[in-house]
C-alpha cells in the first residue's frame, strides 16, 4: 500500500497571482485569478484553510475588485510568482 504524502505548502508572497478554483472552495466553481496582498494570519481558521486579502483580476490582469477570500491551501495554484527585489532599487525609483 502506498503512503499518501500531503502536498508541500506553497510559500505565498504579496504580488503572487493565484488561480482560485473549486479545489480551493466550492464557492469558486467559476474560477478567478487573484493577486495576493497578504495572508491574514490574524483570523482564526479551520485546519488547512486560510484567509487571503487581494484583488480579483480580469482577463487582462487588471484588478476589478478587492476581495478577502477563505480557501483551502492545498487547492491553491500559483500562476505567477512575485519577482525578487533587485538590490539597491526601491519602489520610489520605479516608473510606471
């Protein structure tokens, strides 16, 4: 008999874009893309569930709604990781 191992926990970072589907929660039968602001560690949850604060994205990747969602960690899929910060460069130096 094979041993079932839990999926490794994904380290989530602000700016990560997540694909949120029914694997995260039944409320997401219609999947959404979600840009993470932060993981809410201040809220009590069930085991393996987390609160996420961020923005729902449209097909072009633009934020359309700020949301706080309650999901199962195991169902999360990271679509795009946050780029690592470049040494010696601050946000105030970035044009955009």
